[in-house]
C-alpha cells in the first residue's frame, strides 16, 4: 500500500476527528442508497428546524435583548450621573438649612431582577465527553505515527491501524448522536415527533457503520480503498450535520428553560454573560444550577 494512501488516510482521520472531512471532490459517491439517506436526512433537518422555530415562550432574540440592555444601560447612566451630583453636594458639607441631606440611593436596575445563564458553558459540559474522545483519538494518532517513524511497525500495520482509528471515531460520533437524540426526546416532548423522524433516518446507518468497522478490522485491499472512503466520508458528513442541528436545538431549548425558570423566580431579564459588556453578579442571579436541576438527563452523568 503506497505512501499516497497513507497521506490521504492520515489527513482524513485528523479532519474527521475535529468535525471536518474531505468531501466528495476527492472520492465521488458510489452508493446511491447512502445518497438517498443523506437527502432524506436533509429534509428531516429542515422539518426539525421548523419545529424548533415554532416553539412558544422562547426568550427574545439577541437583537431584541440588545435593545433592552441598551435601554437599561442608558437608564443606569442617568442614575449614576444623578448619584454623582448628590455625592458632590454631600461633600460640600451642611446645607443652607444647616442639616446634612440624606442621599437616596436608587435600587439597581430600577428594581428589576436580572438573571444570567452561560449557555455556551452548559453546552461545553454536555459535550465534554465528546471532546475527551477527540483528545484520546488524537493521542492514539500521535502514538501510532511515532511508532511508525521509529520503525517499530511496518507500513501495512500503520495503515490498518489508521483505518481502525477513523472508523472508531465515526462509531463514537454515531453513538453520540443517538445519545443526544434520546436525551432530547426524554426532556422536550414538544419536539419529540421531529426527533423521532430524525432518529428513524439515522437508524439504518448503524449497519453501514458496522460494515465499515468489520472491513477496517480485517484490512482493506488497496483497490477497495476508494469505495471505503467514499462511504466513510458520506457517513461522517451525515453525523456531523445531525450533531450540528442537535446542538443548535439544545441551545434553543436551554434558553427556553431559562425563560421558564426566570418567570417562576420573578426575574424580568435574563442575559448571557458573553453578550453584555459588564455584569456585576452581586445584582444578578445565576440560573445555571436551576437549569441543571430541570435537565438531569444532560447533567446527571452518563450518556443516556
């Protein structure tokens, strides 16, 4: 097996681990059935996007939130200016009437309770297992290349192990998608129908991944590598697209739950820390833990 294939395999492995793959330009599709799966998935993705967009009681979008925050900041600036004047007058000593004047300090944010949620941080917690897998696979690649460079394994062994690592990463990616689907279905009944449709589209691909896994274990003849990679890359694209969609859906639903918690707690405004210039946590309530309590399937351990 030539060095050209080793180079192609290595590049594809690395890109596949971090969410990108070599597309159909390198290896054109030869599997009409898999192409149909991809087309069907795209239709399902659009349907799920519509379901998410139709959810009621979602927090206002970022532009609307920015307008609210801008209005509050302007109000605060006026309060601060007035407060400075009162402090300056107080520093001059007794008033003309001979008695010190009390300074009326206004309540922060005009009495409105403010909450905040780091949605990106919560997503990071949920996806930490996926990220750990990527690190582990990257370490495997590094160890394998080192062994090859040092002459501890031959070219055939090196290539076979590269294939196995890439298929292992694909299988984990597939399992991760199904795990997210199950958790979303368990937690958000309002989009269960769309999620079940997506799951039905993805389910038949398990057998295709299993076939690739078996071939990689047995070893791929060089004349079959092109077909092998054509299928592998299409499957990577399918699961990457579904993971992207599920991640976006999850972020929207976390925001929805944050709005529900805020309403119950009497909080009038919820922000994301990264969307504001300054946030004094003394005057704001962190809703993250309450969100976790509402969604134990995502934060209680295990992949579901």
